[in-house]
């Protein structure tokens, strides 16, 4: 089984700890993981803002980087959803514009082997107890693309439930969007901030020390709002919680 | 807020103002959360909801694919049943037809059933210019009309008003439109409803002309269908001598059997009821029963153009249930008026730019009025993938491309005002396609990270006014991997 880590641009540049946590976690579970350096951004910021054609080189790059692997694992619900939902659309539109089937083929290869981290753990490795130890109170925010585009369901919660020392606090209104939405956060800053303020109020209300998600992009917004308010809640990616052990706590 | 949607500002500005209105936000939050929870329960009662939803989408898609056929079948059936059918290519033509039809009756007052299509074309304003007064008879539309306001929700047009505001409007305005509000009117729902009932009853009993829309038109029999809760619609549909219905062409369903699917989907999705209180159906005219003259005005107004777009056409499945509004976190904060059209919320954000084109400032901003959270798609009873259409329309705004306008294929130029963004996207696209360059940039950023400002100037304030910036780490993941594991694979640059 050849497994590649698709770390995503945001984790590569701003949250390397999350990528490191995925490597630690997968290796602990006996999975040999590779990091093909040719990888880059999935193209979601461009695509979701309307620049579909600017996304195409990144689809081709994804294809080149991961072509030789059986599985592509990514610690991001929204980047996984970008590949799964939108790469086929990009391929179909390119073909309809008379530019051949190269992107259709790239999407067809990428879609079935791309997994968000918690999907890979639960569906492919068939584990929910990953041997983690994390002695903190945690609340879980299911990010929209993980929840509604990928249909992650209760996978992340099942994984968290098996973490020793972890106390999970229910987040009221959990399924409501935090207000990040990529460029939405700066194109509609007032509404984005209002949504963020409501989300953060709920997070603080749980009394948890940590708010966790499967997406650092949403955590950038939730954590940035928490930090501006001086709230003591820490934003932590689920991979870092699952990678944490007694011997090497995070 | 008064009278017209014309010249409204782009969504972000109007929405920002709404987020500062704490009473509006409280009203909207309470109302949308109440109805969204009730809807979830009503839908959960049916174990075949997913199949109903798939059928709702499939029937509409099939109908839209052969819309020319079904519309002609409908016209024939309506005509055979004693009605008259008129075809309106756009709002102006529809307004001219309706104005002429009302004038031919010699009347100067009409009563109206709640109707989205007549709001879309600005019929009340057009009639007013011709000296014809249109009375809204739906309770919420009455509140909106008396308040010289605009509707802000498809199903609950006065959702932005609370009880005490409604009492004030009734006390202040009812007298100038007809029967005044009773002395000492309180804000109890029963008293408010009674005041509206007394006020409206006069209108129903005197009006000679009724104007309606329709939720559905059954092609095989030429039957129109209005689904409502109050019964006021039925008054308008049955008491006047002349009935004029203005209906978008996409409201067609082929048969009564098809209609059955929507009569299950619509009430549960909109009012969270198993069945709505009043479903009125009429087929042409019937001697001694109801209006003696019936006109059907079939409205295009951008629908055929929308049908030409293979991605965007799914918006025409919409049955105006408003479930997407009630779950939308953006609608909840921005309110309906910010969408600048009778169609607010997620569905409005994909209907308005298609019906009107994306060239206007407001229309170009609507596809961006969403965080793409997908809650709208999840609840849509006809499975319109609203996020997909939003992104598709964003592309139309920033990249331009082929569209059909007034039946003519044309190529749109990219919208103005996106030059800086386009340059930034190109630069980002280039950087992400040149990982070596990106890595050098990241190393520079890491070395200078202590110097990074905590708040950004200019456009960056949109982020940092309310949120801290993330700290740039000392080492990127890429560099960590190379340092600890060595390289693997080739990094390469653009092909």
C-alpha cells in the first residue's frame, strides 16, 4: 500500500505541526507514508472564487504528484472535498470547452484514492482507537465541507471518543458554519465576523480548553476570533490530538 | 427601505448594515431557528424523503427539458377550459398585459394573492402608475405593504418585523388603505389577526378583479394550483369576477400524478406541515362558480436564458419553499433585503443573477453572498446544488464566458472591479505551480516573522479587524520533511 500525504498549502505554510502529526500518527499505525514534493495547493481558493481556469494547472500537478500512489491522505475536509467534488467538474468543463480529456482522466484517478484523514483511519485502516492520549476537555466543530460534502458523519467523533484522557464537550449548533468560507471571510467580512462571533460564543460556552476540527482553514478563523477576544480556548487540528500519546504528549 | 429594489448596493454593504441591527438579527434568528427545527422534524417523519426529493428533481428536469411541449399543452388545455393565455417575454411586457386587462374591466382596484412572480416584475408599481391600486391580502404581504416596506423572505415576507412593530404599522397605516385598526389594538397575535381580517374582508367583498401567481400549473388539464395557509388566497381566487394569474413558465408540471410529489415536498419544506391548510385548484372558468373571466400570463423574464445554461438551469426546479433561507447562516445575519430582489437567501443568490444577468454591481456580488457551507443543498426538496451554481456564477462574474441573453448567444466580458483580485489569484496560482519559488518565499516569511504586523492595513483589514493573523511558523512542513526525511519525488515546476 503506497500512501502519500497531501499536506495542503495551508498546512505546509502555516500549520506544519498538523502535517507532522499525520506522519507520526500514520507511522505509529504501521503505515509508511511518503510526501511527494511536487504537490502544491488543491486549487480550492481559486476555484471557489470563480477562477476555474487558474485551477487547471494545479489539478494537473496533483495528478503528477500522486499518480503513483494507492492512497492520498489529507488532513483537510475541504481540500479532500475539492478533489472529490470539483476535480470531476473541472475535467468535464474543460472537455466541454474542447480541450481534451486530460483533466477528466486526472480527476477519475484522483477521486477514488483521495481520503480525508479520519476517513482513511476509519474506512481504510478500520481503526477508531489510534492509541492516543490527550488529557484535555475538547469540543468538536464539524466543518461544513467535511460534514456535508464528504459526509464524514460521526467518524471524527468516534476517533475522539477513543482518546484516553479526552473529555468531549458537546458544541451547541455544531453543524452551523463558522463563517470562514475561504475568500468569503474577506469579501463579506461583516457577515463572516458575525457568524464567527456566534460560533466562538458557543465554543466558549462549552468550557472546553480546546476546539478541534478536521480543517485548519476554519480553525484559522475560529482561532483568530478567539484570540482577538482574548479567550483561552486553543484551536487544535484533530490530527494533533490523535497523534498525541503519553510518551509524546502534544 | 421602500418601494423598489432598484439601485440597491452590493450585498456586502447592505449585509454589513443588517449585522449591526440587533433587533433585526434577533427577529431573524428566532424565526429561522424555530422553523428550521420544525422542518427537520416534519421531514424526518417520512422514510422515503430521499426518494421523494429525487423524484421532485427528476420530474422538474424532465419537464424543463421538454418545456416547449408542455407549455403548448398547457395553453391548449387552459384555452379549452375557457381561459385566455398571454405570453410575456419580460417584466415590461407582463406589466403591460396585466395593466391592459385590468383597464378593460374598468376597475381601479385589485386584490392580490401572495405572488413572487408579480413582485419580480414590479407589478404593483406598474399598476400604480396606471392609476390602479393593488391590495396585498396575504397577512405578511399586507404588513409589508402597509409599512411601505419590502418583503425579506419568500414564505414569511415580514419575518424582519416583530409583533409590536406590526401593531404600530396597523395603527398608523390601516386607515389610509381602508378600514382602520380597532381602537386600543394590542400586539397579541389574535388581535392583530382579527384587525387584518376585518380590514381585508372589505377588500374581498368589493373587489372585482383578483391577481395571483401560482405554485404549479398542470399541463395535462390546464389547472393552476395555489398552496397557502390563510385562506385569503382562496378569497381572491374565487370572489372576483375576473382573475389574472401571472406565472413563471418553469412552474409547469406535466400531470396530476407529478403534482402529488410536490404537494408532499412543499408543505413539509416550507411551513413544516404535513399538509398545508388551503390548496386551491382551478381550471379555466366554470359557470356560476368563481371568476367568469380567467387570464393566464405566462412569464419568461430570463427563464429561457437560464434554461440554456447546463449548470445554472437546476435553479428552475425551485418550488419557492424557502427551506434554504431558513438554514442559511448568511441569510440569518444579512436579512432578506440585502439580496436586492424578491428572491432572497441562497436561492435568490442564484436566481437573481441568472434572471437579471451578472453585469450589475448587486447581481455580481450575489454569487459571493455565501460561505459555501452547503446547508441549503442539504435541505432543498428538489436537490438544487446551490453551492455548485454559486461557484459557476462566480466564474461568470470574474472570467466572463458564453451566456444566452434574450435568446441570443453572446460572450460576457469579465466584470470590472476584480483586477486586483485577478492579479492576486494569478500570482497565487503561479506560486502554487512553482513550489521552489513558494518555498523561497516561505523561508523569507519565516525569517522575518517577528516583524509581521498583527493587523493589516487596507484590504487586509477585512480579515484583521475582527481576527488575529496566524503566526508564520519557523519552518514549513516541506522544509521539515526535507530536513528529517530527505527529499522524495521531484519538486519540479510548471509543466
